[in-house]
C-alpha cells in the first residue's frame, strides 16, 4: 500500500469515528499518524521534483497570493492591480502557470501572485494542485477571491489550504516540547486542559517522544497539539474580496451578506469589487496594505532633504537599528544616533538610539561617524 492510500485510509477512519471522551485518545493517535505520513509524502514529492515549474522568487517588500477557483477573475484582478499581463478567458485553467505582478501602493512594492485556479482535491495531489498550493505557503498574505455567485467556494479553499498545512488567520500554538534522556513525559500547563493527560501523552508518543517535557500555554485541541509538534505549518493572515459585483441586482447583496456571515466573514470587512469594471480596487489596495502590517519611513538624506517619493518600507514594530540593517552598507558601524520626527516621536527631531520603535510616516535622519 502506497502512502497516498495509507493517508486516505486514516482519513476515512477519522471521519467514521464518532468523537467523544472514550475515542479521544484513539483519534489523537490517528491524527498524529496522519500528520507524519503527510509530511513524509510531501518530502517524497518535493524530492522527486514535485514542485517543478512553480518556484517563484520573492521580490519587493511583501508577497500576496491571490487564491480562488478557476474563472473567478483572478487574472483580470491581477492585471488591474499591477503591471502584469495575463491571458484571460471564461474557462477553467486559463492561468497555466504562476503569474507574478508588482503592485505599487503607498510607496511599497508588493508582489502579487496569481496562482492557477485551485481545484477540489488539489492538496491530495490532484492535477498540479500540490505544486500550486506550495506557492501559497511563501506568501505574507492570502487574498481569497470569490465570485459573488459562489460564496460557498470559501469553505473548500480553506479546506485545501488546511490540508497542505497552511493555517489561515491563526497564531502558532503556544506549545513547546523538549526531549530528554529519561523520566518519561512530563506535562506542565498554564491553563486547564480539556484533553486528558493520557490523550496528550499518546499524541506525543505517536510523534516519537518517549522522554520529554511538554509545556502548554493554551487549552489545546488535538489538532492544535499536533500542529504545535510539527514544524511544517505556515501561519498566514488573509482577507477576502468578492468579485463580479457589477453582475448582480442591488437586492441580491443581502443574500451575499448572509452567505458571508454563515462563514464568519463580516461583510464590512470583505471588499466587494469588479475587476472587469475596475470598481473597489482602491479599497482593496488599502486593505492589502493594512493587513500586511507595513509602515513607511521617510529618510532625511544629508544635503538632499527628505525623500518623500521612495520611503523605506518596513514591518510594524521595526526599530531604528533594524531599519539601518535593511538599508545596508557601512551605516551600522558608523551609527551615532538618529533624529526622528513624526508619530513615534515626542517632539520634532527627537534624538533616539537603535532601540527606538518607528511608526508609519516617521521621518528618520541618521547621524553617522565620519
């Protein structure tokens, strides 16, 4: 029996086992075994050139993946947002390869990737699904692109991403495990656990832990515990846009809003667009910027003044020292102090050191040794 068949068999057993306290430990062992076999299959596929043709080098200040099923309008959207040109049509699999474009917004260069339309079963290797989805794992933000007539596709997209170990809009589990040489498995927890100790220990043993210290900083489910023990999960934020709104009557919007709410999507936080008519695109650009967590820092350059045209784009929480590191060159060695004006400063030209945390639209002047 091959790995694919073994995975399918385990998934079927999990699906057919009713979840209750008496089956909890058994399901935990099954899910652990499933995670291990999926990881093994992934390594086999990547080792045999499974990712060929879909490796996209990251460029710019951040990378965004447009994720959606065939013919929802991702290629048209990419063309409208960026300088990319992708052949589009009204049939499935129009985009035959990953198509990158660069969105210039608020001084940032944001790489946009239109991956081939996802298909149900892609995560299990159907078609080029595994290679396509692997591209998404390198993104800083996922934009779900839905057709206004097929909101239910959101469910399947999330499932496909989950199956290739992408955890959308989640923080990594607060789980730490340390191997040791003796004394079995010891569990410490900062909160009450719904899982019993036997189930937790069974899950660890299934992952090869015989002697270990496990520390839990949250009330974990079996899935969260398994995720915390694996090192191949990607945790990526997402936003959602609904395309083709130019094709609906105004009263149909209520139906769409209800379908979104059923999926825990607040219609106020979803961007409604028409890529074809170029409606709603400014709002989408702003939402992409906000969810990437980027800020602009304007450099006050000696003899040239403030460069308002090309800011230094960095992540929120960046310090002066980290900004200098991104600038490169010999500035790190020559740095004396900096002067900052703007939101992070208590007054204009505030003198600060490397530990000062910058905010959006700060003006930064570096004072260097000669």
